[in-house]
C-alpha cells in the first residue's frame, strides 16, 4: 500500500479534529467567560530509508533519506487571554480582570471558573447557577474576618447591635466680628442675674453673640437623643460652650446626670489654640449605660475656627447608631461583600477568594464553565484581589467569550482547504493503486 494514502488519511482525521475545535469555539462565542481552543499539528513518524554517512577523506558526506508517514495532533491549547466585559447591572454578577479564577466547591471538591454570573440560593449561599456549586471566600463576623476558606452565605435578616455614641465632631466657624455676649446690662435696664440663659439669649443686643447646634446621638440600647450645644462669645478670642440640659430633660434624662461645658480659645490667626481642653458631654439615659461623648474640635483651618465670617459651627459625624437589619449588599473591586443595614451602617460580610495557577492553560475542562487542576496546571495559589492576587473584580459585569470570529472563520477556511488537499491525496493514491491492479489485465 502507498504511504501517501495513510498520510492523507492522517491529514483528514486531524483536520477534522481542528474543525471540531473551531466549531466548539464558534458555538461558544456568547458563552460567559469561555476561553477559545487552538489546535496545532506536528509531523508524524518518519521512516528512515538510508542513514547518513560521514564525509570520507576524498568526498562529501551523505544526508539521511527519510519519508514522512503523515501528521498528528501536536496540542489543543486553551487561549486564556482576557475577554471583554459586558455590563449587566446585577450586583451578583462579577467579572475578573486578570488571570485568576473563582473557587467554587461541591462537597469537599474544589473547582475553578471564570464565569461570575452568580446567584443567591434559598439558604442565602452565593452559587454558580449552572450546577449550584458554592462560591468560596472568607466570612466576617460582626465585621471581623475569620480564618479559613468556607462557603459564602449572606445572612439576610441578620441584625446589627446598636452602638453607643462615644465621639462627635464640632466643625465650622464662629463669627469673630460679633460683640461679646452681655449678661451685665445689655438693654440698659440694670444688671441681670442667671448668666447665659433664655432671658439673655432673647435680648436683641445678644442675638448675634451666641449660636446653637445639635446632633442625634445613641445610647447602648439604640435610643436617640438630640444633644444641643450652645456657644456664646465671652471675649475677643474666647467662646464658652455648654450643653442645653432642657432638651435632654424633655427626653427623660435625669437632670442631675447631665454635664458638659468648657471654653474655646482661639489664636490671632483664627485657629483654635492647641491648648484648648477637649470637651466632654455626659448623661445617664434611662435604662441604658452612662453616655460619655468626646467632642472633637479639630485643628488648624480644618477644625473649629474664628474668622470674621458667618457663624457656621455645627456638630456632625457622631459614631453611634441604632440597631438595623440587613437589606442589601454590594461587591467591590477586591471582592469584599459589604452589607447595607437599615440603620445606614455598612458592615463587611465576606470576601471572595481567587485562585492563581502557574499554567492556567493546563487546567482540565469539565463542562459547566468549570475547570479542575491537572498534572501540568500547578496547584491553586489562593489569595484575594490586590492582596495576594494581582487581579481585580468588577461587580455588575460579566466577562465575555474571548473567541475572535474573524480568526475562527479564517481558521475554518484553512482547515477546509487542508481537508480537501488531503482528500485529493487519498484520491490520487487510490488512482495509482487502481493502475497498479490494472497491470494484471
């Protein structure tokens, strides 16, 4: 039989394999995070008809004489290049930018995927929708991450405990141009008694010389109280402040438990004197622990100031809150899942873990957009986005297939022509065999 016949058969068979891979690429052109395949060929066996000989002293050497016996599949490679991102708007859709893979688990077996179209199941677990494998990561309890990699489960209905207010910031400006608050004889009707109070505040001569601001604070039970701070000018560069006890007494706070007052001293440049004593407001709310709130006045022009400008001093940025219930979550570029609670607090819930491989093209496809480790992929190196892994995540987007249709159609033409050429080789070899058989006639 002619060697060319079998060489043509190997060409037909392997070009068909190449066409199979091309067809699979095209069929998955819209598959989430699909990685295209590529076939390379190699020469098959080569039959040695005559060996090479060394050059003798008076003539040249002779090269070996070999005849090839066809071709074989050299490799079917996975092209692990980055696919484009498609915006979806779903917060459970996550795309990887980089070479990493998500880790999902079925029982004790770990699998890897680039497909981030996750869903939340009936138990609150983040799962791959194609097969229900559970996304892996580290869990946070009360905002503190725990050791170990485990199933990511979103605790819908979870509550956060109330946090008692311990500090608040007083910022803004006190008008340096206003007159000193007068408690001696502001209206010319004789001295007043009682100092700074409702009577002296109401006088027209003192109307611009004092200011009031308030902030909502919380006790250990999450009960809200409006704390009012009153400030009045007592000198060229000094203002006194005190807590308005009446607002707290109206809320049921015992009068004898309320305290808070002090003096604000400013420098000639309008900034607060660093020697000014920090302020503290304290009171005993009914049924809860004692409340002690530290007032932060800031420093330099970023803190409380005294310039000839409108008074804008306000209390803000207190650190307490009432209890709340988880109502939503978001995923950031590091894979951190942050829960949004009804009290306005955002608390870390979990973080998605990523896996990197020395040779990601060596992973074994198992279907459902999943991969397994193989002998040549290397072991999974686990880490987190920008923390052990250089990849980042994009929430509300999915990675598209990296199939290039223009390249695939070109490769299809090449494979088709190769198939035709090899079939012609078989036809020609068959005709030669027919001629050989016809010699007998």
